[in-house]
C-alpha cells in the first residue's frame, strides 16, 4: 500500500541520506560508526529506520549489521553495499547503493546499477516477474556479471518489508504480475561468481515474529520495548545495548527469544565461493502506465 505524502517524505529522506553516504563510507571507516551515523541521520531528518542499516563488504551481499563492539572497517580495494530503510508511520522506502574502491570491479557496479535502471523502466501495471527477471539477467550478462540467484526484490506494505511477492533477479517464467498500486523494492545484486549467497556469521538483525510472554527479564524488556516502538519491523543487536547494559543478559535473552520462536534472526549473507557482490535498490509505486519513484539509488 502506498502511503502518499508520508511515503514520499520517507523517500526524500532516504535520498538525502544516500547523497551523504559517500562522505561516510571511506577506506578505514568503522562499519558500526557508518551504520550509527546513517540511522541517526534518518531520525534527525524526521523519520525512523525501517530496519538496521547494513554495510556489506566484498563477498558479503546483505544483512551485515555490525554487532555491538564490531571493530571492522572498510578495507582497501573493497566494494561496499550500503542498504538502509526509512519509514514514516510504517510507509517504507527501502534502498541501497554501492561504494566501490576497486577499479577492477567497475563492471560489477555497472551491472547492478544498469540492470536496476532497465528493470525500473519497464515497470507498469501488468509487467510480469519473468519480464523483470529476464531484463535484469540480460543486463548482468552484458556487463560480464551474474545475478545473485537467491536474493530478490519484494513487494512492501505498511509496517511490512516483505509483503509476499518476490521479484526475481534472474531469467524465469513466472507470470505473476505487478499491479497498479503496489509498492515494490527492486534490488539487483551482481556477482563475479556463480551468484549464490548463504548465511555466514552471527546475526546482527532480528525481528519479532510472535510476541508472546517469556520468563527471562531482559527478554521481556527487549520485547516490550521493540514491539511497542516497531511492531515487527527489524531491530539491530547493536540497539539492544541502549536499553540493557549487560552483554551477558542480552545474549541470554536473544537465545531464549530465539528458542521460543518469538524472534527471527537474519544472519549476514555472503557469496558461497567468496565472489564479489554489488547492489543497487530503489522503492517505487506501480502505476497504470508506468511508475513513481519513491526513493533510492535510481540513476
Ligand atoms: Co529490500
């Protein structure tokens, strides 16, 4: 569902934050500090993060929200994907861009950028998942890259980042259509390898999927705080340290919430063979004869 003025405002804020990304993502900059700054900027501009900011470097494709105390920095010669979401009253603009420090990966960056542009340009009521996937895959190939096969774009709804429809980034024959009034995020991931990602490392992102009573005190505190504030929108492990000082209590609480399936973890996603990945993403409204860009890195 499209949220009108609030939605467009979320998009404008996302675009403003995107403009400043390159001032923050520099070789040697701390990933945790970049994410803290981006999330703070979203709040300062009058919105809320729709999910924790992720800075995924090199073979990491997505869901790299630094853990509390994470010391990782942007490495030399790396390619960094910055993915964040902005929401106002649950109306979400999901967007991502790539900052590339490796001259040998220019084609990879171009592949995700131009395939996004080509896909967006054919969006209108009735366009199929097949037409979108085939377009994206063709542009990837023209740029000597492979799409990431198991990462997709998605439809969105109020307070809901994934509303059921997946927009495949590869050749397919799915005849499901985008229809007028849908809000979708198209996110293209290009890879120098075979293009498959898998879970790797400790999750820095969680969402509440089933808010039920638990005994553990810290778990109750986390649940009541984030469910009140964000409903099911994801939160970062890093954010928990603002409401609970003991790391030990936090880890116990996460374990308990996980074992009762109250929360769902989103671990970092990295390319299976260690190949490099680039990403671009924007959010748009599907219209009768075209599209309306809400926000994001749309060239
Ligand atoms: Co997305």
